[in-house]
C-alpha cells in the first residue's frame, strides 16, 4: 500500500468566510433579542410580575376543591359543544370537497380562473380564526349554536380544502391514465382514478379536523356562540373559580377522548 | 386493422419523439416494439389511443381516424383498444373485481359505475376473465394485496373486459422477474391467439421479444429502423437499433447468468430444510 501524501489533511465543514458570516449572524440575533427585551419590559409594572406567584397561588387555592356538584349542569352545554364541532366539521368538509377539486392542478377545470378563486377561498377561510368567525356570525345571525356551527364550518373549509387538494395533486398518474384508456368519462375517471386514491387522506383529514374543532368549539361560547364556553364565561365573570376548575377539567377530558377517537380512526383507515 | 400513417409527435419542449412513423398491423398479429430508452416506444403506443396527442399523421383503427375525433367519439373508440401497463397501473385500493369491471367504464353510465351496479353479463364476463388468468379465488382481494405477476394478470383481465379489438402493451414485464415475465408473455400470446387479437408490445428485453413476437419493429430516435420477423434480427440489425455494442458478448453474458441462476437454484434445492 502506498501512502497518498498530496491530499489535504485538514477538512472543514465551512469556509472561513462562511464561518465569519455565521458568527455575525448569531451576534445580530443576540443584539435583536436584547433590544426586544428592552422594548418589552419598558411598560412592565414589575410589582405585578413579582406578585404573580402569590396571585396564581390565590386563584389556584380558590379553584380547590373543584365544585363537582356543578358537573350535571355542564352536560347539556358539553353536548352542544360536541354538536357544534361535529356538525361544523361535516358542513366544512362538504363545502371543502368541491373547493379542493377546483384547487388541485390536475382536476381543476380552469387553471386561470377557477383555481385562483378556490385558492382564495382556502386562504380566506384559513386566515380568520374560528373565534373571529363566531364574533362576526353572532353579530349577523344572533347568538346560539347555529353561529358556532357555521363558524366552525367556515374555518374548516380552508384546512380541509388545502390538505385535500394537496392529496389530489399527489395521486398516482398511471392509475388515472389506465382508467382514461378504458374510455371512461371525466366523472368516471374522478370516481375510479382519483377518489379511491384520496380516500385515506380524506378520512384522516376529516377526523383530524373534527378533533381540532372539539378544542376550538369549547371557547366559542365566550363570544356567545353556544356550548360550554358560555358556562366558562359566566363562571369567570362571577369569579366562581371552583366552577372554572370543573369546566377546565371537563374540557381536558373531552379533548383527550376526542384525540383518542381520532387516533384510533386514523389508525384503522391507514 | 390498425394503420399508422406518417404519425409524428413533437413535445412542447421541442423534442421530436416520433418522426413520420407508418405501419400496418393486421388482425391477430403480435408486434414487438423494441428500441433504446427515449426512442419513442412509449409515445408511439400512447399516440394510438391519444393519451398523448400526436402532432400530425393519422391513426386508422378500421375505418376511423382516431386523431380527428372529438372527446365523446374518442371515448367510444378507446373502448376498442385495451391497454396494459408497465407497473400494472391498477387502482390499488379497489378490489380485483372492481379493477376488472373498470374495463367496462366506457360502456356503462356513471351511476352504474358509481354504485358498482354493473349489468349481470359484465359481471359474468369479469368472472370468466378472472378464471382465464387464474385469479378467480382472488376476486374480492384488494389489488395491492397481490404479487407483481398477479397484478399484471388483473391488468390483462381489465384490458380484455373492454372486449377490445387491439391491445396496446407497455413494457408488460419490466417490473417482473424472468420467470414471471415469461409466464405473463405466454399468457398474453395465448390470449391474443384465442381471440385473434392484434397487439403492439413495447418491450425492453430483446430475447423475450424474439421468443414471443411474430414481428419486430425497431425504433431509434422516433424513426422505424427495423421491421421484420424476429429471425431476421441479426447483430447488425441490433446495432442499427441500439448502436454499437458487442452483442455476442452480451448474449454470452445472458447465458452465464442463466447458468448461474440454474446453479443457484440447484443448490437451494439441495439445501436441507
């Protein structure tokens, strides 16, 4: 074996120039942090901050023991919340499916007109939080469950539509080609070439969104859109901390159960 | 039966995939289409049923020029052309039966296909075809539960469900092992003989083409450079199609490989279980 002597012995991951730039970059980040910290703390009243642990302990103390007797009264609002989430998800999914087919590059009938419109619907729906949708809808159609359901549905269109159109664009072209070659019509190509391929994604996305909507619908009551949030609002307003504790624990339990259901369903599909 | 007249295809990128290809395929003839990658074999096959739109030329299926047809007429004519694909192109999440029945899509209205309410004679025929390709007991399995060879058999059954007058076969054995490849080729040739079906078969494997095809068409850079029975496929003809290469040495290589495989098999058989 001969020793190869003309190869360099030293290897470095970055050139000196890159190392210098990296160092300057980190310096800039630290400087930015220090500057932001100063702005942030300018108007802070430090007496309140130092007081925080005592306040937290005080509220925590008032929360204990939770007033379990309040629980039966919460069952109806909880049922409302679950209904808002479920009906809202169903409504959102129904509206999202056509939007997704219009937005997917390989199924849209018109790339220049309909696709941008569908993409705009998706962005518009995603950019507005359900709580804000609910605020608007309570103003428009009055307080109650319906406002909550529509708020959840409108917010879900964007989420479901975006994930679904990405799934449609990722379908296997060869399967679609094979169905086309049999002489199938456009509708048949959709139902045999594309729909079977996106079914797992469709159910996965829908159940995932339902799980998110359970969480989101718990706070819609804060703005009057029905459900358990109404009770939370009322208890907070009357400083009934032991009731707040019961509500929070109930929400936690519901969310855990919905996550479990959603995980099981997705596992069963995929 | 099928006549291509001066068929040309230039892609939007400016690549000429087919240049002035003319050929006749009479009823019952098996044509093997060989040529290097990028010679236009796949484009030629797809121009016939217009999965790829030809730039110019005519595709005469019987008396109909497929190139001139509007969308609805094209769909009706596509029913006459069965297609078999390289990687089977089955709808993986549907059952074997649904895949075979999808060959009837051009014949049934949308609601029937949507509700899977196919006419009884279509269903009976689908079962017959599954029996013919040896998959009757797998009818209700999902397509992705089958092996490669089995999936290609489903692909064949799907194409036959169309009751086609012509088969287009795109690299049917490219993803199969040598033994399964031969079984699939044998099945294809038998089926074509039974029904007097003409077929155009894209095929990478020259020995396989020589063994099973009645006519070999060699494509190079979009032009037909060879068109004769397989026994005329000499080394010089192969050089015209594929470019210079030591064909004799390659065949020796094939023999060596075959010997090695046989040897390995023998030793496997001798191994104590």
